[in-house]
C-alpha cells in the first residue's frame, strides 16, 4: 500500500468523522490506529467523547493525545492512522501556548518518513463571519493556515457538506 495523506474537511456535524472512519476501516483492513485529540473539559464534551468511542471498532489501536500528535504518529502500529481532529489539536496547542505551524511541519515530516496512510479530519471554519475577539480570529487564521498546509501536501481532499462527500482534490 502506497503511503497517502488524506484530508477530510467540512462544517461541524457534517459527517466527517463517520466518513473518515469508514474509509480508514476499508483502507486499513482492520489494522487502524486512531489518534483522538479531544479533551473532556466539561460534561457535554465528555459525553461526545464517549459516543465517539462507542462508534469505533474495538480492534483499533486508540491513542488519546491532545498535544503530542507527531510523536504519537510515530508510535502507531496500524498501516492506516486516523487523526480526529486537527481542529482540536490546533486549539489544544494554542491553549498550551505552543507554536502551531512548527508542530504541524513536524507531523508532516514524520508522516513523510513512514509507510502509513494518514487520514486527517478537520473543520472548515473560514466560511462564516469574522470572529468578534482577537483570540477567535487568531484561531481561525491558524486553523485556516494548517488546513491549507495539509491540503497542499494531501493526495486526496474531501469536503463534506450535509453528509455528502465531495472530492475536491485527487491525484
């Protein structure tokens, strides 16, 4: 299997995770590693995380890692690795006062050295109004830059709209 980078983007609740999980399962022939970046900082998020856990196959190798995603990718044993999601990873890095774009370049460098297929789920946050506060604008700008960088390197990019996958980049 040729190593590939696949980006799945779209709005909130558009079906990105389910689409990426189905694709990872098919590509990985059951040998999938999953990197979850969400943190249960409140009850509602804890419930969302539990729901996502219940939806994943029990045979997958699971990493719950909010910050050290590049290192975690290097540990993954599956031939297919699903990162869900870049959106929260960028937020986690910002809140930890770490530089986002160098971390992203590190992830891409590690990915380039492996024979794994990496699927990355992210949100498209640049299609709405300009955020009111500086932190939200900085987040939108950093995530937009991260999404562009991943899309530039990606072999395939899908945009999900209302649960419908639209291929917007292919080899």
